[in-house]
């Protein structure tokens, strides 16, 4: 009985994970928050913001790339 419960639990978690992963996909491409600055920039403009990121984090756009802190 316990093995059956474990199987359903793992199957359910896998299904939920797959659903959540698909919900973050936009036109077949995953877009990180750094590439969606137009969505939240107005909300944080004029406020103090902390950034927790890798030192080499960059935002890629059509003109090339920009360091995350310089954006």
C-alpha cells in the first residue's frame, strides 16, 4: 500500500512540475525576469532595490547585451 501511495505522490508532483514549467514558457522560449524589465521597471523606479545575482549577469537584447546592474 505504501509503494502505491509513493508512486501516485511522485506522479502527481511530476505532473504539477510539468504544468508549472509549461506556464513559464512564452512562445516556446523561457524568459528570465532580467529580460522582462519593461513589465516591472515602473514598479521599482525611484526605490532602493537590492540585486542578488551572479557578478557576470547580463541582459540580452536585440542590440547586444548589457550588464544587469547597468540596465
